[in-house]
């Protein structure tokens, strides 16, 4: 006997497309900034490095949100298991 859903509502294709898409969008914006801003090379390098870190953060943020929506947040009483195993 299983209670609730036996399989989470998670699409790996959706997870990959949206998380990689978010990172790609951040990298495209970073590239546009680097090309369009007339600044010394050191400043452009700093912008590029910050852009790479922001892309990784965006990827993680989107992947975490999609995963939490699929599996339910443990703090949310509506989606939590009413009978936790010990």
C-alpha cells in the first residue's frame, strides 16, 4: 500500500532545458555586456568571471525550484508525508 503519488511529477527534459536555458541566458547577457562596455581588460575579466558564477547560480536556482515543485517541499504541510518513516 502506498499513500499519495508513487512517482514524482518530474520531467528530466524540462529540468535540463530550463536549468541550462537559464545559465545560457545569463552567459549571453554577460557576453553582450563584455562586448558593449568600453572598459579596461581587468574590468571586463571581472565581469566575465562574475557572469560565469551567476550562470552556475541561475542553473542551481532553477533546478532546485523545479525539483522542489516535483517532490514537494518538506516545510509545506500540504505536500509533506503525513506518516514519516522512522
